C-alpha cells in the first residue's frame, strides 16, 4: 500500500498471518500491462486497478456495528466494545463517499453490518444511493428479523437485491445459534420480501459441522419452495469467530458430494468473473451457490472493499490496517483529494487475505478476544460480511 500518512490506522497483526513465512502463496495473475493503473470503463468513471490488475468495482458499506442477534460464528462473546456513536458516518457522509467510489469505478454496492435494518431511516439512505446513476447494483444483507416490517419500504426506496442469512430451518437450533428468538420472524420476513416484489432473493447459510451440516438438502428444498436461491458459506475464521476451528469447516467438495448423493448429478453454472459464490444446478433445475472462502478462496478476482460504519476503509476482509476516510471528510479535504487517496491505496493493493490464511500450517482463530476488545474494527460485525 502506498503511504497514506496518518490516515492509515494500524490494527494488531492477526495471529496466524505472522506465522505465514515459507508459505507457498499463490499470486493471482496480474492483468498484463494494466496493473496499478487507471483506465476508462463504460460510463464516465475511471477504472482503478490494483497490483494484480483487480478493479475497484464493489463496495460493502457496513452501516452499523450493532446487531439484534448474537450468532455463535460472528458474535460469540457476552460483551462487545462498540464504535462511539458520534464516530458513525451520517447519511450525507455515506452518500459523499459512495459518490467518490462510484467515480472511481464502483458499480456494485451492498449495505451490511451488524444488522443494517437497525440503522434508523435506512430507506432514506437507500433512496439517496439509488439516485446515483453509476451504481448498477444496490443490494443489502440482513438477518431478516426486521424484514417483515421494512421490506416494502426498502423496495420502494430503490433497493435491487436482498440476501437474507438463515442457517437452519429448526427453531430450536436457531435459538441455540443466535442466542435470541425470531426464527418465525425471519421466515415471515422472507415471505414479506417476496410479496414486496424482490425476485432475486438469496439465502446465506453458514455450514458448521455438527451443527447444521445435516440440513443442506432441507435448505435447498426450502429455497426451492420459497423462491430463494440458497448459498452455502464455508465457516470462516474472520473477526469475531473466536470459536472457529478447521474441524468444524465443511468444505465445498464435501457439500457437493453430500448434495449429489441426495439429488443426483450436479452441474456447475458458468462462472461470473468476480462473484464469490460458485453456482451449481441440480437435475431438477434448482440452482444454489457455495462460497468457499476457507478452502478455495477467490482472492484472485476480488474487486471488493469495505467501508466500516465510522468511515474506516479496508482493502480486504482480513486487512490489518484501514484508511480513515471520515477523518479526511470531516477535516474538510476536497473530494478530489479523497478520491486520489482511495485510488492511490487501491493501486498499491496486494491483499489476498483468505489465500494467505489457507496456507497456514496450524490454522487457528484470526483474533483473540483481547485483540477484539482492544479494537472493534477487527470484528466481522463491524467490517460487514
Ligand atoms: N447481520 C446481517 C446478516 O447476518 O445477514 C449482515 C451482516 S453479517 C456479518 C453478513 C454475513 O456474514 C452473514 O451472512 C453471516 O452469516 C456471515 N458470517 C458472519 N460470520 C461468519 C463466519 N465466521 N463465517 C462465514 N460467514 C460468516
Ligand atoms: Fe449474526 Fe449478522 Fe449479527 Fe453477525 S451481524 S451476529 S452474522 S446477524
Ligand atoms: Fe478479497 Fe480479501 Fe476476501 Fe481475498 S480475503 S476475497 S482479497 S476480501
């Protein structure tokens, strides 16, 4: 990364990245002659490429670090350190930053969190963002608990796509996993989203051995009936996943094998460039996806960055340092200067965190609880999934 002066905030080095020496890292192939540069793309925005030729095209905006669930794989602790409220970006600041990112080539935006539907007046923010003609895809990831209440307003505000997270069809398991009630509300939320006109709803299910790995086929059946496409996610060692262990990860290969023995031959659907999910089709035409961030990471084509609720910008989910864009905005930096700082950082981007993690000899949790308490920027619910 190029020098960003005091805007770069160092985070504690993740435990296992320190032990990566000697690891046989697979570098994504650079796009010949086009690395670390900017070039025009369709539309009026510039296209900024990192050192591996990966464009800055996809931004995830975590609008709050707060959550109304406590999923064991994301927020397993009893207590959390939250970002100070006056540090949280207001809607105008988010709009301003999104405009700058869109001017640099971002066309896909996803709102996430924490639980984004806890952010008051989120539909107003969506309305503001939907007016940006450079954004071709405006999506949101939610745990679905409040979807019944907000689905229609989200649709009317201009949201294009929804992803709902639901890991189990069994209410007792749901309660054990998220340490709250609400399974019926999530199912109602999905139905409400369909009724509100969302047609491309995806359902994210993190698969954990010994917890819900016996529900793969049931989730597929549910998705087919409910009109949503299921995407199984390999359990990742990110942020607050302090109970993670490799033995709990069900690999993409194992998921496919299990589903094939139940449904018959599975075919791969032709891959779409930088999309994280590999998509497949069952003999009856049902489609599903697998996000294999742990065993088959897709860093080589990764075009996404993350903006945290307080304006800290990360070039990778596993990034050790962030760039304080809110500091620049509130310090009165002109937009061109913020844009140049972003472009400059992206041109120097070498991140491929998940690939590096995969090469760890003795892979353990990414952060200890004390590290997370020292700096909430390391949490998955702050970084946004
Ligand atoms: N609260 C919203 C939700 O749960 O959909 C949005 C934020 S959440 C951090 C985004 C996604 O990250 C969810 O689909 C969640 O299942 C996923 N996630 C969180 N921790 C994970 C982990 N350790 N491994 C894999 N996926 C994880
Ligand atoms: Fe669960 Fe999402 Fe909340 Fe994390 S942010 S605890 S994944 S609902
Ligand atoms: Fe992209 Fe980093 Fe995730 Fe790899 S680990 S896919 S580089 S965000």
